[in-house]
C-alpha cells in the first residue's frame, strides 16, 4: 500500500505516527522562553526512549523544543481569546512527533496529573519527579495548601477559606492533615474608621469602575472568566455602598425620633385637652394623655426593631442591581470618563432611596397617627438638607472632626459593622423623655 511506501511523503500521519511520553526539565533550561522573551507556546522536553537518562550525555539546555497543542476551549489568541498553557517544570507530558520517525519536531498534546504519591522535591536527575515550584513561583507561605496533587480527591488543590485565622486554627485542630488555610489574615479583625478621608463613596465606586474597565479592555491582560471579575467588582461596590446605606438609615432614624417625639407630644396634648374639657379633671386628663401615648408603644417598638433590619435588607438586594448596572457599563463603555461614574452613582443612590422607602412603608403606617402626613421618606432623603448631604464626606472631601459623628465607628473585615458612633438615640428613650416632660408640665400647672 502507498501508506507503507519507503518513500517519504512528508505528510503527517502517512509516514508513521509516533507517540511519546516525556518530562519537562527545570525552568533554568527554558531560558528566555520562561522570562517572556521567547515566542509561541513551547517548552523543552526530555522524551523517554529517545533521550538519555543522564544530563552528562544530554544536558537539559540541549533538549529540543516541543510545541504545546492548545485545546479548542483555550483558544488560539484570535480576537484576544486565549488561555495560556499551565505546564510546569517536572510535569509528565504526552505527545507525538510532527515529522514521524525523524523525531525532531515534538508536540505536546496533554499532561498526566500529579498525585500525592509522587514526591515533589527539587530536581535530582532526568525522569525523576520533582516540584513545579521555582524561585519565580515559590511555595506558598500560608496562603495556599502546598499540595501539588491534581487527583479526584477532596483534599487536592484546596482553596483558601473566607474565615478568620482563629477559625482556621480551630478547623485544623480537628484535622490531622492541617490543610485548611485562610485567604486573608485580616478577616474578622476590627478596623477603626478615620474621621477625615478623601476616599468617599462616589470616588471609591468611580475608581472601581475605572479599574474593571481597564482590566477588561487591556489586551495584554488575559482574563479567563469575565463573569467572576465582574462578580468581584460587584462585591466591592456593594461593600462601599453599605456604609452609605447605614448612614442614610441612621440619618432617617434620627429624623424619625424628632418627628415621633413631636407627634407623641401633640397626641398627649390633644387627648389631654379633650378629656379636660369634658371632665374638668386634670388628673384624668393627664392619665388619658399618657394612655394615648402608651397605646402607640407596640407600633413604635415595631418600627424600632425593624430599622436595624432595613440596612441588611437593602444591602442584600443591591447585589443584583449593581451586577446589572455594571454589566451594562462593561458592555457599552470602552474608556472610563467621569460622567460614567456620576451616572452609575446617581442611579445607585436612587435605587437605594427607593428600597429604603418601600422597605419602611409598612412599619411607618403603624405610626401614621403620630407622624405628619406631609412627611415623605423619599423627599427627606432627596432634599437639600437630607441624609444624602449629611452623610459625612459623601461628596465633600473637606471634612472636619465633627462630620464623622454618627458614622460607622468600627468595622470587622469580612463581617461588617462592629459598632456605630455613640450619638444614636434609641426609640425606647422617646416614651421616657416624653413622659418626663409631661410630668414637669403637670407639676408646673
């Protein structure tokens, strides 16, 4: 048959197809290819049965270059679609020769996964397993589990946990393998917020949008998963916005205290006046006024208990909103300009205010009897003297020492608010303060 002819056709597959198994030598043999000065996707390789077991007979530097065949899912680089090969020194690879029996043009088509049974020491001699860590990529120092195994095992390639060092220590005390690590040592630690800073919400979100646009549009930066990159930015933006939500609700909280105090006083006076006119009995009139206030206790307490919850409810609902907005920016904007951030922040603030207003509508209905019908959550938050302007340093970077009163005072990294500045008045004080004023009024009368 012509396929078995002794005449070479130089047509791959027709002159014999030769498979091989080999090992990638240490990174020092890769020369400029490993330092960004080479070309293509290639690596030196020592092939079993073709190359000697001794570096004295054939040094690593003199080994042939093998092209790395990419999978269709990795891409060729066309239209900036590509995933770089992840081969490391010491890997055992499978390939074939493009030139058949001439065996001068090797091509790598895959690699064998490492297991925990394979030793991972420094290079000793050819075809003896050795570690993939190098001076350029050293062993992780507490940031990753050191295992180089890639087998189907629950302990292989374990990811760091979003837990504090103390929690990881407790987990490892119950685990003989001691293979749990934390991804950031600051998780759970308390941070005291400074009284003055130029890192405001608007500038923080603007910087994050700028960063993500630069990263996604940088042709030299091969991002493998755009969705995960956007998700990371969403988490960061929501984190920045959380402080605004807390401060806005806090400002509204203090305004409601003022309005409810006025409403309770007006309710007391109106009931007292009506009963006094009907009975001419000051004691009975006072008692009726107090009873009218007490009747509002459950509604006020319901509002009191719900106010802290609205921060979490609003913040949790922001993730989907921010994700949609950020995807829209990424899809339609190539270069960052300040108006992009302004529109983004404006839309986000508008959504936050709407969520706060809708979230509080039910419990505010319960105190409508003592709350002015002219009061509007939305109008208050949007007005010139609203919480938006009073949120310390939101748009004004020229802060002073008094502007941070009422802000988040301490924050636990990875957890959330630890405490708030001490000027917040609790609703439970409303009744106490109101009745104290009424007693003074009776005694003076």
